[in-house]
C-alpha cells in the first residue's frame, strides 16, 4: 500500500504543483506540438523515479509515465472550450485508474475488499483525500477566475 501512496503522491505533485498555468495554456493552444507537454511528462517520470527510489521499479514507471503522455495527449486533442471541465475530470479519473491498475498488475496483488478499509490504510486515504480536495478546489478556483474575468471583460 505504501507503493500505491507514493504513486499517487508523484501524480499529485506532477499534475498540480509542478505544472504552471501558463504551461497548461500553451499545451491547450499548441496541443501535441507544445514542448511543455513533453516536459510535463518528463517531470512525471523523474518524480516517479525520485519518490520510488528503486530502479527495479522501472517497469511501473515506464507504464505510468507512458500512459500519462497518452492520456494527456488524448485530452488535448479531444477537449473543446466548453468541455474543459469535463475533460479535466476524465483525465484525472484515467490517471487514477492507470495508477491503480499498474500497481495491482506489477505487485501481483489481489484486491481484498475487507482489507481496503483498515485503520492502517485510513491514513493513506486521508492524505490522498486532502491532496485531491486541495487540488480540485484549486482547479475550480481557476475555472471561476477565468469565467469571472470573461464576464467582467464584456
């Protein structure tokens, strides 16, 4: 379970704390031609290696990092101005599913529903919940500021 927590931590740091808003805007404008997209994915690879600190875990880093590029590229290609919020949510759900799937496949662990809600795991869920709430609130504030700015510009 510690490995899973580290994988989520790397994702949260890479997607929310080490990706400035101007990178997001450039990626949305230039799409797959934006160097910021590839730099963002390189940061995810580096974070995974740094946080995991175990070269034996390179397969899980390769899978998660590679699929991060594919998911982000798909979002950039498909999203429109009116669907940004929806695609942000879909993007995050896909990243979470990739992380969870890679964890269970790599560790060859079976999902035991009785062990999910133990006191030992509750701290990991709490930390993940606080980070996610903070990140989603940050993103909602960003959407509000953009919409508020557009409304006041008219």
